[in-house]
C-alpha cells in the first residue's frame, strides 16, 4: 500500500482483532500509530510503499512494548487499561 501523506482524524470506537487465544482491541489512535511505525520501517529501507514485512515489524514492536508496559501481573496478559491509566 502507498504511504499516507500524514494526518488522519480521530474518530471514536475501537477495532477488534482476533489474536492468538484472545481478542485484542485497539483505538483509532493506536491503529494510526501502527501505520506510522510501518511507514517509518519502509522509509528506513528506502521503499516508497509499505510491504507486509513492514507491517509485521510494526506489530512486533508494538506487542513487545505492550508486553513490557501493560502486562497485568496477576493474569500475565496484556491489559490496555494499564498502558492508558496505569491501573
């Protein structure tokens, strides 16, 4: 897919995606962040388009960050409330 020219618009709601044993929900802001990371990864490789490998790397980076910052110690699962509220 072609890289975006930037900007996006807020909007509300969440996107839901099945992911290895559970549902992961993401806000539009989080999805836009994934897009920006994938675009940056493509630019690092001097590519004018975002390829599936760029998206895979963006997802890997976000999941790794969430595992460090938002894992509920009681359940061992990613809890998005921990990343947004600290609770």
